[in-house]
C-alpha cells in the first residue's frame, strides 16, 4: 500500500502524456494541411491568381503547393518533430531540477559522507526534479532503517537499494515518454518523402509517355514534386534523429547521476553500520 500514491501519480502522468501525444499529432496534421492549402495555395502565389496555373516566377510557396498531397502530411510530420522536441526539452530540464545536477550529486555525496542526512534531504527539496526525488527516497529510507536498531545491516542495505530502484522505475518513464514518437518520425519522414518522390516520378514519366513531343511543363512539375517531397522528408528525418540523440544523451546523464548518488547512499550506510 505504501507505493499506491506513487503508482497513482504515475498512472495520472501516463494518461496526461497520452492525451497530449494524441492531441499534438492531430493538431500538427491539421496545421500542416492548413499551411499547404491556405498559405502555399494562396491564389496570389500563382499566375492569374489561379492555383491551377503555374506558380509565379520565383515563388517557392506555389512550387511546394504543386508538389502534391504528400506535402501536408510531411508538413504535419515536420511540425510534430518540433512540438514533441520542445515538450521533451521542457520535461527533461524540469527533471534535472533547479540547479546543476553534477554539483547537486557532489554536494549530496559530501553531506552523506559527513553524516548530515537531514541536510542532504533538505538539499533534495531545494533541488527538486527526478534526480532529487530518487535521492530523497533513498535518504528517507536510509534514515528510517538507521533509526531501527534491530534491523540487519544487509537487509537494510537491500531495502535502501530497493527503494532507490522503485523510485527510479517511477521517474524514468516520465523522462522517456514520447521519445518513441520522435524515433518513429525518423523512419516515417523518410518513407513519406520517398512516397512523394515516387508519385512525382510517376507524373514525370507519364508526361514523357504521351504521344509526340513530351509535355515539358508536366515533366518539370513531376520532377519538382519528387525533389520537394524528398527534401522535406529528409529534413524531417534529420532533425528527428539529431534531437532524439540529444534527448537520450540527456536522459543517460540523469540516469548516471541517479546511479552515482544511489551507490553513495548504499555504500555509506554499509560502511557506517558494519
């Protein structure tokens, strides 16, 4: 029953994260379509103010509009990369706490080695974030087992370690949530760009297949569609994979800090209660 509040908080966090992901995906696709239809497809971008005509010379918005129906999908995917990246950036920075994580861990180690457990707990309250939450849980368990003179040292050490592991298991999903969306966008962006490339080349070859002289305008539009979709898909995948690696590196750093502080707590207890 002691873990019930933690489990409930985790479930509430998961529900909130799922709603955000679903809403963000739908909104990004809607915004992508609106950009394609009403901004890029604005009549002023085309000859005689007619979106069916060729784009005005040098008008890239009109060129992208004529790149076909894959474009709004790619725009939605591109927007998703940035929406989820901003969300992860905010969450991971919040999980790091108010101060530098490395300095916090070193200060906690110093306080633990000096036997200042209450001061270390107060430092966790000041730092906040996922790392501080895990360390605080370990310190509270340390304080509880230290007050019990009848507890076996080995069992107490295991209890502290278990408390740290359980709290870490509750905090880590919050850090990793929605990273799978960014990872998926790496592949989907490339595949959608490839799909646009194929459809564009089909149009280009159909222009060549007409009897007599090939339709140069249709040929150029088909090649343009293929290249625009390819470029947008590659850009989406590139940003997604770079941002994904940045976030996983940040999470690895937080995990290392948790392990380092947890190891210090367990080792200090074992050393002081031989």
